C-alpha cells in the first residue's frame, strides 16, 4: 500500500465516518426529478475510501437524488451488517408504519434525514417545528436521530423546539453557515464567528446536550480553494473549544456535485488542528459518533478495518 492509500497514522483506532453515500444509478435508478447526475459509488468503493482515511465505522446517508426510495441504502446495510455500517434514511412520517421503522432498525438504521438545503426549500418556521415534532414522535421509541440539513440562518427559528423533542438532533455540514468572501485585506483565519447568522444559536443548542453537528462538507461552504479550506478553521476551533463532545467528523464521500475531490488532505488538516489534544481528537473521530449513532445498543463497537 503506497502513501496515497495509507491512512494518516494519527487517526484514532475505531474512528467513524458519519456521512457518506452509496449511489448506483444502473441497479437503483435515481428519481426522475433528481437535481443532479452522479456516477456509481458502491459499498465496495466506500470500503476502499474508508481504508484510505482510516475509519472503521460508517454511517450511510440517504442522498436527495433517491428521495424516499431507500432500497440501495438498505441493500448495502444488509451487506455490511450493523457492526460495520449504520444508516440514515428518508421517509414520509405520515405514511410510514412503526413496523417498517422496526424492520429498518434491525438492519442498522439509526436516523432520518430532513434535507431542505439541497432543494433550497426550507419550510416556514412553524411548519418546520411541526414536522420536527412529528418525526421525533415516530423516532423516539427507537432512539433514532433527526439529521437536519438547513441553512445556519434558519437555526434560530427552531432553537426553542429542538431541546423539547426528546431525540438526538445532528446538523449537517457545520450547520451550513454562509461564509463571507475572502479579500486581500482579510486573513481567512480572522473570521468573526459572531458575524455568522445562527452560529450563536447553534452553540447554545450544542451546549444543551441533545444536539450534535457534523464537521464535514467544508468544500461546499469555503470561499477558498482546497485542500484545507482554512476559512472554516475559526469555526472548527471555536466548536472544539465550546462543544468538544458534540462534534462528529464526516467525509461526505463521494462528494456529489464535486466528484473527484480528495478529502484525505482535509482529514489530515483536522488532525493537525487537534495536534497535542488527544481527548479532542478522540471525541471528534470516535467517541462522539459512538455516542450519537450507537448509543442505543451495542452495535458497531468492535469492527476493525
């Protein structure tokens, strides 16, 4: 195995990748209304990817291009088994039975994704609150997670309801902040997080205890070229300081709409940012996702690459 394929030696043993997708348009056709087209990325491809970055546990996330058709994700979970892979599905809470949720739970499903950012159509605050309550009621018996993908500016409008849901909530991709453009007069590392609408709301939620956020998708947010996307560093460092137990690393592979991107250098950059802080590093890559995803049972505790 050459250096390109070897994981960073600093990656904690038992690390998790909390966000990746499997996509197979040939065997499992995309929605006719899919917002983008993408190549084929199978469970085997995911295994190769995870070996490169050093993660022994994965969480498969239902992509928007499959909508409520979770067939490929479920098929992949069956192939891996819950000691290796868990999953987050999408479903219509108004017509999905508890029996269906129970069946998925046995296969390793641990959450539902409510994805509004990809379509750019986040519901009004009151409607979104109602949706969150309905999904929480359905998920609570299984100790599942609500994975929420909305813009950071919309977080304050639902801040009051999230602590009352009685389920875990995780925000995708740093909570999706709108970063300012980087100019010659402003160093990327000088970003004032107070200027980010919704960031303080996110911090308060993380400190309340039932909310997590994914350290992921930097390339979707950054105003800088990769591979380190350092204008996200002030956010990462503040989150590590303020809520070290509520962050989970995720690669966002296969980087839909950014296919061909290599996330390994940025993963190593995160290891750089936690250099000399072993507890923070272990929490980000291993302990926090273990609590978030596998806290309701003993699955996914012993898998090795």
